[in-house]
C-alpha cells in the first residue's frame, strides 16, 4: 500500500511537471525552439569535452583536418603520408573553422583538442533536431513537431554521432533541411507566394550542395528516391517545378564545382577512383572492412538506436498503414521506405547509414500521437517495457564497468542511474493511465539521466 501510494504521488508530481513543460513549449514556435535547445544541451553536451577519441574514423578525420591546418592546403585531403579521398572536403573545412575559432579565442592547444573537431557534429545534431521541428510543420500542427523533434533529440544513435568528429550528424542536418523544403514543394501552403517558393527552393538546393560536399551523392539519392516514388505513385511530377530546378541546378553547381574542379586539377582521377570506385561501390557490392551484414540488420538495430521513439513508431504503424494514401503520410513514406530498402540491400552496413531516415519515422510517429491514433493492441503496447529495460541495462552496465574497469564506485553515477531507471519504470507502468505523451516524456527524462551518468561520469573515467 505504501509503495503504491508513493508511486501515485510521484506520478502526480511528474504529470504536473510535464503538463507545465508542454504548456510552455507549445505556447509559440519561439518557446518550442528554446525548449528543444535546452533538451539538446542536456543530451548532447555530456561527454563532449571529456571523452577521448574512441572511434578509428574520428581520429582519422581529425588528423586529416589537423594536417590541413598545419599545411594551409585546404584543397587536398591527406592522412599522414597518404591521400584520404573517401569523402569530399566539407567536414574538413568545418572542423578547420572550428579549430581556428578556438585558437583565435586563446586555446593554444587547439590543434590537439579533440572536442573542437567535434563542434560541427554538435551543431549538426542540434540543427537536425530543430530542422525536424521545422520540417514537421509542413505536415502537422505545433504539438506533433515538438514530439518529433524530441524523438530525434533523445535518439540513441544521434546521441552517439554528436560525439564523433565525422560527417554523419552534419549530413543529417542537411538531409532534414532538403527534405523539409521538398515537403513544402509537394504540400504547398495556400498562402505561399512566389517569394516563398524561391526561399524554399534556395533552402533545398543549398542543403543539397552542403550534403554533396559532406558525403557525396548520398543526399541526392535520398531526395531523388523520394521524388521519384511520389512521381510514380501520383503519376505527376509537376510539383517539382516549385523548386525552380533550372536556377537550382546552376546554384548547386556554383557551390560544389569549384572544389571538385580544384581537386581534379590537383589529383586527376584519383579522388573519384577512391571515393566512388573503392569507397562507394566497394560498400555496395562487398562487406567493406568486415562490416557486411544481411538484410534486416537495420530493422533489428532500430529498436535500440531509435530508443525511446522506436516504441511510439511501433504503436503508430497501424495508423500509418491506414493513412498511407494521405499526401502527408505518402511523402514521409516516400522519404523512408525506398531508401531504407536500398540500405538493407547494400552489403556493407553500419548503424549510422540509416540515420537520415529517422526524422521521417519521428514525424510519422508524432502525427499518430497527435491524432490520438496510436495502437492499443496489447502486444504492441507491451513494447513500452523498453522504456524501462534499456535504461536499466545501460545504467547498470555503465556503473558495473565503472567499478570493474575504472575501479571507482561512482556514487553520483549510481544516483543518476537510479533516478533514470525509476523514470523508465514509470514511463512503462503508467502508459495506459497517463497516456503516451507523458509516458514518452518520462522516457526522455530517463534518457537524459542515464546519458549524463554514462557520458559524463563513466566513459571519461574508462578512457583515462
């Protein structure tokens, strides 16, 4: 009886807190953005300054940027004595700008400070969350975009990528910007005038150029697959003229061609041979560097990498299927399904390859949540247990690793983990009583607490 009373008291307090949170965040777009920024800082700042390089590719990107700064050569890309032509130059320029800014502010060891190289990934992660909100506004009212953006902010995979000085978080930002503009071309507002169309087109083609300079043709593939799918299903592609394709292609070329011409003049065909022939085609037709996996790999990982939003995605599936012919749902499925199937078919697989598709899933789940159409089937509702199980496993795993490997008890880490596990338990057990919105916010809170424990306390201790 006492335990039940304590649970009800804690539930009531958290319900009031989350109601106040939503009332504040939903009052205006400015408040929603401010709220999302605070949530992003809580998720993305822990560990940014203290975790040493742990990923092999992160060290290679940072070293190549460091050599670019030391030599003053911002055209060629080199790692030690060898050329590094796997990706275009975009991320190296962004990292170089970050390090230069740090040094100009008095950081004498800026060249060897890894978190300066991570700043573009941090900006990309925050930008992707805010742009998910903006993108979702093309489909639904303010409530659903807020929850879609919260799903991206709390996404486990994005929480990892923001810590790595690589291309993927920044690429995600450019993809969401491009797809948000594409959505506005496909679903134009009644009051949209010629000026709005030109601004939207500028966003689309500029985002495409940024994505190409970051990771080559991947962003073009995602946008093109979505547009082609919609053109086939609708038997019309006239809406693409809203993107001003003639002027847009010229603008895209003006942004990306100067560096490609410069690197061709410097290296000849070597860049294209390595980036397209060895890196891209090697991943399509073979398990590059031992990363081969069968189809279904991303589907299995999704339930962990998109936690806690994955639970809502599962509950939204019946609604999405029933509403698949609605234009807004059709667009989101065109963004998601063709590219997902292609990634599953490619032999080389890494978890972050499908990250640019997660915003589409988040918006679909948020649309179902906002429409109060989440499934009530018991076998799907039972999936809310993941809101408790994953914080429990991640929290206990981190604390045990801290004790066994780091030889520390970590009292504060245990307190954070305990609070996170309690919030996860309440998210699961009170789902049907308090509803999906408050339960999801409890899961987000659990993610923040476990993230602070593991990224701020556990991993830095293990790294040292």
